């Protein structure tokens, strides 16, 4: 996934985040250096920058882990999704695989879909109330 517009320092930072995500446990600087193949000074500088933005945190014993800011980013992405649009292709595929006829409304496995307020004024989400048995 490289092209002429890629900024290498950002790509290296993303690779460090991927390493931290894959291990699912805090990692010491030496292990991040070894697994990434980048110089210690580069890894240290990237981690220091990401710590400043709370994307990475450092434990009391000096190891590095994913930071809370990533959780906040993920929650924002989740809030921006219309789950019915994301789920619909998968539900239609399940309907086809199950060999069940679509209902008269054309909603496949869904018995009814209705709108409900999401708690934010002017925003609605679709919710499937019940699946066919």
C-alpha cells in the first residue's frame, strides 16, 4: 500500500501502532525496535510524539501500549455509522444462504425496521426490532 504521496514517518508510526495492536500487551522499546526494524532513535521519537497525542501510553515499567485516544477515535467512527447500511449486505447474504423467501416488504430476515431517535437532535438510526425465527 505505497504510493508517491505517502509520508514515511506517518507510515512508520502506523506500523508501530499495528505492532502494539497485534501483541495486545505492553511492549518494551527494545522489542518495538527489533520487530519494526527501525533505529532506536526513530522508534523513540515516534513513540514520544504519539504519547503527546495520547495515541500511545507508557506503563510504570516503561513499556508502551495503545492509548485511550484510539478508543475515542473508534467510538466516533461507531457513532457516525448507520448500522442498517453496514449490516444490510450481510443480512441479505444470510437470507440467500438460508434459502428463506423475502417478506413482502423486501427486508429479508428483518420482520420490521423502524426509526428511533439516537439521542442527538435530528439524527436517526435504523434498528431491526426482531428477526424471524
